[in-house]
C-alpha cells in the first residue's frame, strides 16, 4: 500500500473558503466583520488548546480521545475564521494565530481560567458551547454570505460537541456528593464570566444594521441566560446570575497569567522556527 493510500480519509471540516470580493464591502462594515471574526477565531483557538491539555490525562480513555477530537475541531474552526478575516484584511493567518503578543488576543475572559479538575472543565465547556451556539445561530443567515456558509459548517460539528458536554454535565451535576458539589462550585466561579462571550464588539451596531448579526450581543446574552438557566434548573443546578455582558470581557490589557502560560505553549514552535506554517 502506498503512502498516499494510507492517508486518513476523514476531514474535520472543509478548509476552502467560499470565494468573495472583499472590495464590495463598505470599509466600516468590513472592519466590523473583521473584528467579529477575530473574537470568534480567538475563542475557538484558545478553547481548542485548553481541550488539548487533557490529552493523555483525561479520566478515561474514551474522553482522552474525545477531548483530543474536540481540540482538533475547535482549532480547525479557528483556522476558518482566521482565514476568512485575513481574506478581508490582507493579513497572514499563521502570523495572526501564532505571532501576536498575549495582550493582542481577543478571546472571552471565560477562557482565561487555568485547567482545573474534570468537573470544572466540563462546566466551562458547557457554558462556552451553549453561549457559542446562540452566537452561531445569530450568524446563520448573515447577509455576508461567506460567513453564513462557514457558520453552517461549524454548527454541524458544534451540535455534537454540545450534546457530549451536556451529557457530562447531567452525569456530574445529578451525581450527589463530590461530583455535584464540584459542578456547583464551578458554576459559582464561571457563570458570571460566561457573559464575556457576549462582550460588546467594535462596530457591533454596523453588523446588526447590515444584517450580518441578527441581534445585539446584549440581546444574545439574554437569550443565552434564559436557555442556559432553564437547562440548569432542570438539573437542579445554579441558574445564570443577572447582569450585562462586561464591556471589558475581551480586554487583554493585563493578560491573565494562565493565558500567558498557554500562549507560551502554543506559540513555542512558531517562535523557535521562523516561517513555520499552520
């Protein structure tokens, strides 16, 4: 059998972006879409590397494989969003992903927390994925067709991620004793920070007015809080507290120490090997 024949046939997500003419967009709208794409790409990129931290140490072999697959998927989604942004801005996607300084990333603060125990990871993952599902739904019919097309691909995989994480949340959250206690503790820590996924974006109103985003981030946060609280209450868990998305929810002016550690990990090869490509 040749090397070519032995190559894996599974492809997580089609890497090719839909063709489009960026010059057809008004500069203000182009800049707003670019900011939206950067926030989404950084979210997926960072959560993907957080998932990869469980490779080899997950509580069971099946979850070792599952979280490695989740990490691959999320980093693949990040690549799509980075490449779509770069088609708008002319930037290099490899440099955007691996050659920025920690304060230049725009992921949600929810993802800054360091990896802790399994219940903590499942709780954060569930909070992020439920929030991300609301955000993706608001982009499913975006007037910017290339983004809508990419979102369709991403949502196909994300629905299975959420099913997996919801099953784990139910398993841990309804198991009285230590597992449930750890989920409740994680919710107390993380639920307020989950609103950072909906932090206001530069040019957000431009996106809403143009039909790229179907509602404001504040409105999406309300939808998420309602849906997430309903599910949590069904499991007799802590509801999402009231509050608005934090204005500084993506601010890296003072990078979190845990993210700086993670940044050193995922940029190590790029910093050692100038010109290395994705």
